[in-house]
C-alpha cells in the first residue's frame, strides 16, 4: 500500500476543516402503497408497512395454489437538496424472489433470489429537493432460472425484510459488494496463543478521480482498544479490488460456543487526511475448529457434540414477514432447550438471526436454497445456464454477507437433490470450488437423502433420515450409520434432519405408531420417536452433528396431514411458539445440566380409557418419585437418557392427580397434572 496526497480538486470538494462524516442509514419500512400487478384500477393500492408478504393468509390456510405472481410496492421518497454530492443507495434485506426497482419510472436494476440482501445505487436517478417515486415490483412466480425450484415449505411473496436508504460520501467502503458490509475478516490462523487476521475491504470511488486515503482497523473489547493497524491506499474510480490490512493478537479470548460466545468489535474506517469518510463495524469472534471422521466436531481443540435443530422463518398470520422480536424469541427457545448448533434451513435467513446465533454461541450451518424434491414431484436442478449462474450468485451473496459471523462454521451447498434426469454433480463440484475460493477457512457440507456421487463432493456430508416415521424403526438409523461409516470411513457424517409429526390436540394413552400421511399425529409417538433416535445418535461419536427437523412447526401449503392442512407439524414447539411439546423437555433434560429439569410427559392426555397406565418423566436429577392420588409409586433412577418410567400404575375412575418429585429439601422440584379415567 502506498501513501499519497489528495488531489486538489477532491480536497476542495471535501473542505479543509475537520469533519466527522458518517454514513446515514434510514429505515424505509413505513407507508408503502401495495397492489397486485393485475390490479390496474384507480385507487386499488392499499397501505402496508414492511416487512410484508401477500401470502400470510392463503398459503397458511393450506391453499396449495396460493398467490404466486407480481406485487407492486410504491413509496414517495423525499430527497433534500443538501444530499446532493452524496451517494444514495437502497438496501433490501430480502424480497422473494425477483425484485425490479424503478425510481421516478426509470428502471434501476433487477435482483434474482429471495433470501439474500441486495443493494441498488440511486444517486443519479433521484431529483434533489423534490419528492421521488420508488416502485419495487416483486415476483414469487415459479421460475426455472432461480433457486429454489421446489421445496417442502412456502415461497412467500413480498418485501418481507427491512428496506434501508443509505447515504454516504462519494468515496467509502463499498455497499455494492454482493450486498455485504464490504469488509471480510479472514481468520488465517487462530490458536489459544495467537490470532492472525487478514482484513479485506472493498472500497468505492464515485468521483472520477483517484484518491489517496488512509484505511484504519481498530479492534475493541467493549470500549477498550485491543489492537490497531492502518495503511495508505489509492482508491481508483470504479475500484473493484479488495484492499488488505493484517493484524496479530496474542493470547486472544476465543469465541467458544455456548460456554463463552465472546466477540471483539472491529471498526474499519477510511480517512482523507483528518476527515472521516466512512466507517463500518463488524463482529470478530476468534475460533478454530475441525471435523474428524471418527471423533466428530472439535471447537478450539475440544470435542463438542453438536446438538442441533433446524429452523424455518415463518409464523402464523404473518408468514415470513418477521420482526426482530420473533427472531429473539426463537433463539431464546432454542437456548432454553439446550441447543448448541442450528441449521438455518433451507436458505439464508435474516441478518439479525445470524447476530443472535453469534451472541448465543450456537454453531451454525448456513446454506443456499439449492433444494430438491424430497418425496415430491419435479426436480431441484435443471441444467440451464441462467439457473446455474443464479446459484453461483446466491452462494457468493451468502458467504460475503455473513462472512464475519463466528457462529457460522459450515456452508451448505444443497438439500435433497435427486440423481434423476440432469446430473447435478458437475455443478455441485463447481459450487464447492467456488465456496472454497470465497472462503478457504470454512468447510462445505450438504444434506442428502439418496445414494450416489453427490454425497462425495463437499468436505462433510449429512443425511436426512426419518427412521420410525417414514417407515422403518429408529434402530434402523443406528444400523445405517454403522454401515455407512464402515463402508466410507473417510466421510465426515452427520444427520441433517430427523423428526416426526405431532399435534398437541392428538392424544392417546398407549404408544401406537402413527401414519405420517394421516390426520392423526399423536404427540406421544413423536416423543417415543425422539427418545429412540437420540439413543442411536448420542452413542456414535463419529456423527459430527445431528439436527432435529424441526424446532418449530412451519407452513407447507401442500401438506394434508396432522390436525389441519398447510402445516408441517414436526416441530418440537407449536407454530405460534406457545406450547413446547413433550419431546422438547426430553431434549432439555438431556442437553442441559445448568438448570434443574423435571417434566412429567403425556400431560395433555387428560382423558384415559385404560385403568392401568405407564407414566414417564424427563429429568436431570438422578432419580424421581411418582405419586398418583397422593400415594407413592416408588422412586426410580433415571436411565442413560434421563428418562424415568413407572409401569402398570392403577388409576381410579374419574379424576386422578399425578405428581412427580425429585431432589432433596434444598432443591426439591415437582411437576403435576390431572387426568380422568373414563367410566364405562
């Protein structure tokens, strides 16, 4: 990097005085006028506030042909005259899945892809000192050129994440680097003794004249400065190169998962003399990790059994138009259960969700929406140039936008592709190579459900298995894992999905396997399924991670099963997040040792028909005692799965009080419910 002197013309434009220029970020969520493209009549638009989707009602009512078309969003944008000489950008955090931007009727640009952020510069498209019209036409129509082509989830249409107006100086840190922050913190080498970090900064110059400036990097622990470095850079017009600085930290405090999710704060700034042109802050969580084919996942040199869940981004009544508190609630529920890893499926999720993953210390698998048919029709891959280019674009967007999140340890390439028709393998190899080119520090992975060459492309591989739900028994999972590991000892194997449906309204007082395609999904079969599957998974250290499908019930308009159409009910928590199903507490008892857990299962089975019953509780206490109608049924030790069972307990006709007690005088805990034995 070389030093230099500001050009006279640029110095005159900036002024000689010391100023603290800052980019401004203005949220543009309120007061949009919305109409569908076919609504051409006068006065057809209605006011909406962002985030917004037009499929919140039809898709979630189980209407499989929910509206997939074009929606128009229009807004007046005031542009004060004093902004002239600045640069103006519109940043969209997500619009599904094709967005065309018009300013004052002039087409500015198009973005293809429904789950990543994107930015358009509108500096030369606005009229200063007057109101301007912004129109965004968004389409969620089926399109063979855009990922995903298929999926067992809803493709909600709309501008369903925030929109920002960003105002900057003519020269600054680029906003046009695939929607990213413009800053990548590359952890070249991290140990307990030393961290070597390379800082790559994309700069942008709109003046037409080269500018010599100073690039500074400062790293903070809270407000305390830990280290800093700087260098002089020459920012050429139309500069697309990454400028590089490096620093070394001795004895760094590591980001250590849920036990210590510590992060430094990194400040990257650009200066012209003593004038601040631009500044960006990014998290820095230093860590090192690897996956061993025999021993699993290691974080900072220590083995970490990844106890994970998957998560979709939707809710009742609002679809995918989530607010910050929705993400906060989801992350808090995961932490409550004892999760330490999350697969954010099947697409990039909200930026704020990744922030929360960092703060909670969850190890994250982030993936692009390269989704196959699963058990349904059509294919997830078509050998079209435009489709393949879109996949490359979405992969680069995912990596660059979320590069600095320490929680992300794996980049996901595909989910449930088939080997029918066009072979996806050459393209998967291309994507895998691209991922490593963009980020040499993280491994790639994928979620498969078939045999074939596609399972040998990424650094690690995982399988979606539903042994005991879609046929077979949970014991089949263990046998399959052992066979696969023995046949391919070099593979780094995980389970990316396993789960069973359950309705809290479907109760039975015997454990009977349900039919997945039926309208009867009893809760106690889901519980039994998870107990038996976790037995198989937890006893095999070569399985580097397992991810429950799903943390929450979610919308899938085509489904006809469970207690209503349009819902995939495999969640451990109901769609509205109000009820934790019994299996939730099974995992909490097994995954948390920092709080006392005692939970009596089958509490929603209030109507019993058999007078002799089995009872079960989940606890991390060594033993528990059951009382029925005040009489002890004995103390029983918890088994290796933190489960306590009492068999052949006699109930009385009518009302029965059931209570479980654990602990001693100082830490006594109890749980109870009432059930009724039907009198014939």
